């Protein structure tokens, strides 16, 4: 049970003072009964709440998929750069959303946004082994020797040995390569640092998958959509393993 004014305020229908004003005017109904007390406690999952005759849709959490554009940072706020949260519709701000992990500023592709802290923790914790898949363009030829090195675990510049990774070569020549890389961690600049450890550089990086969720190819960079019920359930199932 939660206070009605708190629920409506969290959903973006105004401050608690604003909600109190609507109640005084008789503009809010709960289960077809006009509300007279702004401190009334209700179960938002069971009660029908209407404002000016319009039924509200209650939800505690939001789950979004965004195709992150280049030069936008994966942060809630930033003093200098535009963030992925800045790209969201103001209606989502009441949920206080944040990103599930991060992508580098110049990396594009799939990033998940939610306000479900428990799920976020499980998805980014290495112990849950949630795979992330990236497509990348590399400045040099990538060969079978690299595949074996990634399988054993690359040691990056600070001495950390990464978990075994799956490196798949899409195309390769002396002029450059296209690859797909599957990792289970999310260290700072990890993909770039892994290739630097084998004397190569990433010139383009795009995340295409996070756990069971694949990037919606219909989303242009900067666009986003809510996850389907099936996608949300898949994330929960992934985090339970």
C-alpha cells in the first residue's frame, strides 16, 4: 500500500501539492469513488485510478532499449556532454532512470535504461556471466592466433586478465577486419584495451546484444523503445541463472 499523492507524483502528474489541489477539486477517483483525502493509501496494482476521467497506467519500473548514438555519454547527468537520459521523453524523468552499465562516448548501439536497481545490479555483476556482444572494425588483420588469445583471456594494460572471450572473424585483410566479440564483463574501455593488448586498434564499435536482448535494427541512433513483456521476462530469467 502506498499514498495516492506519492504514487501520482512519482508518475509525473505534478508535485504532492498539485495532486492535493486536484483532489480538492474532485478530479481524482479511485475505484469509481471521488477521493477526498490526499493521504489515502491504495494498492496501485489493484485499484483503478482516474484523473479527469482518464485512467492512469501505474508501473513501478520502466525498461527501455536505446540505440546509443556517438558522442553521447552513458550517464544520468553530465556537466559537459549530452547524456542518453537527456534523449528521453520528459514523461520518463519521474522514474529517475539510469543506464544498465555504460558504453564509451564514441561507442554506439544497444544500451538498456531502467530504474530497477536490483535487476541492474545482477545484469552488470560479473558473477552472473551475462554476455555482451559487439561488432567492431579493427585497423589490422585479425587471425586465428587472436581467436586463441581471446579464448585464453587477454591481459590488458593494468595487468588484469579478462575472462575468456569469443572472437569471431567476419572479414579480415591487411587493410583491416570486421569482427564480432562476446564478453562477460564491462571493464572501462575493455574491448579497445583487449585489442590494444594484441597490437591492434578498434576504429568502430557497436554493441548489438546484451544478455538475451538484441538491438532492434528498426531503431535509428538516438531512438529508443520500451521493452516488451517477453524481453523483460528474458532479462529476469537471465539474471536468475
